[in-house]
């Protein structure tokens, strides 16, 4: 049963958070909820775990909850250093084992001709994650819990269940990456994979948010191992720059194969777990609206690093494999390490294997944490890295269970690891449009974001992104269910989808002109200082949103599509697994 926040009462009663009673602060003590900018009577906040209130304790500094801040450059830099973390971790964590496989495949099979896809993904990455960081800082409530409270039990349960299943499979791919890196280095796979799982669990179980973030930022620094590989391979920089900004399709290749790889690049760069992770991590770090500007800088730093890493992998694989018998013969990330060792030098292969292990560890940590946060949010469990395992047993059981379970699957002989990887990429593509739909709806909910709701231009851009994601999702699902799909079929799907999207856009434009007040999301005028301290009221005080007939119909169609598409993909993967036994 979901715990409801009780209605406010007079006086300073004990505050009940998720079934755990904590004494009210004495009258003379500063109220952390009020200092953090919470609305409502003293002691009232929308956050679901009291550990989410208090001083910001980042890896590289702290900010007191009652710190008024300053305008000097030195103060701003110190504040930025304290805030940096969520954007870096979520972005670099996305350059995980699956991303290594996808980006290196693009470089080994097609050279640098698909670099332009990364440039197009930059605004998509920023817009999605900016909306999530705004939700986290303003509401203090995780993504899954907001969906449950605002859209009902079905979508709340669906968001957690699909996140759990998809993330569990994703973590398996992270340990596959660790095993491939260990194999190239000549280290034993079984103890290495198990040690990796224990290492991540231990890093998160200290009861110190700061120590976990320091651990993650060390892994972020490890991602820079890709830079010396790029220097050793010395790709032609002019060609790299050209292909980064000028779109093109590799010649002499089957269009359907190239299209599916482009879709895979999109799916591995924009993943559903990112939305849940960053929102909850920002809440756990105690970031409030007045720090949103700093957090946007953190996000941009992360985006730059992830795009540079992805581009480096495509570029050095193109340079290393071009003109060799291995060009166009991608197998897996382990084969890439072998190829770099053969065609560049042994050091390049070793650095790539180390970078792969590093990326897999940070990916496993972030994906596991996003799942534990979401389940803790919805089930009413204490869910904070500020708490020790003794204080938040359920949270850490989920976190550790996912890691250890995934590690065990990888070391089981004859596990269908290749099919699991394919299933993860496909399911991520199927589920991403629904995650973005709810993100857009929540960011237009005045009860949730008040003066922080989306503007009209942002809504138009995000709606276009959703339309593209839906089309790519349909193509990817069709390609898995019907492996022999032809280029003409893919272009037909994209053409029909584009036509439907254009007609829907025209309909909404005409409707807006006839009824300009319908669905208008203009921001509430508010003094900047007051806007910086506006927080969502407790969930129990919010009015349930009114869903128009059009939105209800859209959500019903979305529900049907997700059930059918996900079911078809699962059935197909199971059939392939049974065939390969």
C-alpha cells in the first residue's frame, strides 16, 4: 500500500515519512524543509525520505542548507564543484558496455560516416535530462512515484515493473562488458565478475552519499582512457569533423542494416533509466530550485564528455580497422580490443579493455541505483545513500540483489548473453517513447511544477522528439520480430509515421488557434527570488489532474502498443534462445 502524506495540522507534530516516525525539531532548531525552500507549514515537504533534506554533500564540496549563497566568482565556483555529479554520472554512465558495443560497431563497420547521429542527439539528451533535473529539484519526489500519483496505479506499476525488468537485463550486459575486458587482459572471468559486483555494492553501502559520488567521479575520470587510444590511432581529423556535421549514409551497405544501427545508437544514447536515475539522484543530493542553473552546467559537462567518448570510439575504430580484413566484421567489444591490439598496438588494446571495464562498472552502479530509488519511492521504503544498510534495508537489498543476480547470470555456462544484449537494446527502444510521454506530461502539470512548467517551444520540440522515437521504436520492434525486413518496409513505416505526426501537428495547431486557452502552459509570473524557492506541496495536497478525452485516448493507444510490442519482442527473444540451445 502506498503511504499517503497526511494533511497539515497546526503545531509542530512528529512528521511521519514512509511509516518511520521522527520527532519534530525543537522550536529553536532551524527547519531544513523551510530552509530548502519547501512550501506549506513548517516541517511540511513533499520529499518522501527525510534524509533527502539538509546540506548538499557533494564529492568535491558542500553547501549548507541555510547558505544564502554569494555572487563572487570564487563562491560560484565552489558551489558548482559541490553541485557537480548528477549530470556527469548519468551521462558517462550511459556510455556503458552496450554503448561501447554500438559505437565501436559503427566505427568498425562504417567508418566515421555515422558520426552525425551524435550531433543530432545532443539537443535530445539535453532537453530530456533538463526536464528531469527540474522535476527532481522542484518536487523532491522520484519519477515513478509522480507517475503513480498523477496517472494512476496502472501506469505507476507499469513504470516500475518495466524499469525493473529492463534495468535487470541492462545490468547483465554491464557484466558481459566486464567479462570481455577481463578476458582480453588475461584475467579470470568468474572471480573478476563477482569481485566487480561486490566492489560496487561496497562503494554504495557506506552510508555516505559523498563517498559514493567520489567513487563514481573516479570512474568518470577513467572514461578519459579513450583519449590516448584516439591519439594512437590518429584518424584523419578533417574527415572526422566533416562526418560529424554532414549527414550521410555509408555506400555499398544495405539500408535496413544501417537504419537499425542508427536506431541502436539512439537507443543506447537516450535510455529510459537515465530519466529515473537523475531525478532521484538530484533529490538524494538535496539539490533545490536555486541550484538548477549550476546543475544545468553539470549536465552540459556530462553531455560533452559522452559525445566526445562516443565520437572517439567511432573515430579510432574507423582508423584502426579501415583497409584491414576486419573492417565490416564486427563481433563484440572483446573483438574490438583484439583488433586495436593488432592494428594499433598492445597498449591501445589494454586501454580499451580497461575503459570497457570502467564503463561497465559505472553503468552497473547507476542502473542498479535508479531501480532501487524507483522501488523505494513507490513502495514507501527509505531510499537514500545518506542512510546505512541497517537504516534502509529494502533499498540496499534491491540494489545489491540486482548486481549479484546479474553477475551470476553472466558466469553461468551457455547463458544466451548475445540474445540478452539484443533484447535489452530492443526493449529500451520500445519503452523510451512512453517514458518521454510521461516526462512531458509531468513537466506541463502546474500542480507539480508551478512556475517551472515547460514553455510552448519546449513542448513543440519534445513532441517532435516523441514522434521520432515512436517511429524508430516501431521499426526496431518490426526488425526483431521479422529479421528479414527490407529497406522498403522500413521507409514505409517511417513515411507513414511522419505523415501521421504532421497531421497531428496541424490538428493541434488549428485547435490552439481556435481555443488558445486549452492546454496552455504559460509560466506563472513570479519574482525570480520566489521562483527559486518554490517547491511542490506534499502529494496528498495536490489535486488529481484532469485528463482530456484526447489524452485519455492517447494513453490508451500507448498502453496497447507497449503491451503488444514488448510481448512480441519477448516472445521472439525466447524463441531464439530455445533455438540456440
